[in-house]
């Protein structure tokens, strides 16, 4: 559904040596629809997780979403809709 990494954000980690530690925190609005979701994480050397993959964790986090504050909708992403209804009445006063 969504993926990013330090390369795509223009902030690659460089110059790490064995034994070094780094903590990364990615923040973003996750306007998800109701359902069950999982997070996969990977540590790799290029812009993609399918080349030189050092570590890959599917199901690193599994969570459920229940929306209490949005109107009911279908789908996996909350895209706030705006609805405009224009009506015109005919000569007899009916729509």
C-alpha cells in the first residue's frame, strides 16, 4: 500500500561501521480504513528492498483499525470527500 526509505527521502545512511547503531523514526498520517494491517521492514543497501537485502521482517507489526471519527466508507484509505448537490426546479416547482 505504501513504501518509502531513507534513499527516497534524500537521507541515506552512510558511513556506518560494524557495531554502530542508528534509530530511525518515520512519521506520516496513516488515514486508513477499517481493517487489519501489517508493517514490513527491511534493511538494504540500495533504493529498493529486493537488492542487497540485509534484513527483512514481514509482519513486524500487525494492528487493527476501527474508525470512530469518520463517516462510514469503503476502502483502505480515508480520502475526505466533499459533496456538492445542485438542484434545479422545473417550471412547475418540481425537481
